């Protein structure tokens, strides 16, 4: 495989990971809301020690919303072409 083709493969893999990550975060919003994690989610322990519910909520909602705005501004079309 040529370096250029390998480069395309790597870009597509990174693109897919971002695309899927955004959609997983969006799906997690439903569980957050249904289980009222804004008030019931315990702080992390073990490998999640130091992570608070507020930290998680900021990513699941605020960061996800920011990514969705980028997608809506035209990046969704660009990304979908590489899936």
C-alpha cells in the first residue's frame, strides 16, 4: 500500500472514530435525562476517580452540542463522504 493510500485510510479511521463518538454522546443524553444523572450520578471511582457527574454532563451535553453545531455548519457532509 502506498503511503498516500495509508494516509487516506488513517484519515478515514480517525474520521469514523469522531463521527461515532459524537453519535454515542448524543445517545447518552437520553439515558442521562431518563435516570436524572444531573442529580443522581455518583462521582467516579477506580479508573474514573476524580471524574464528577458535572464533568461527564459537560461532555455529554455541552461538548456534544458544540460538535453538532460544527456538523450542521457543513462538516457532516465532509465527514459522511469518508465513512
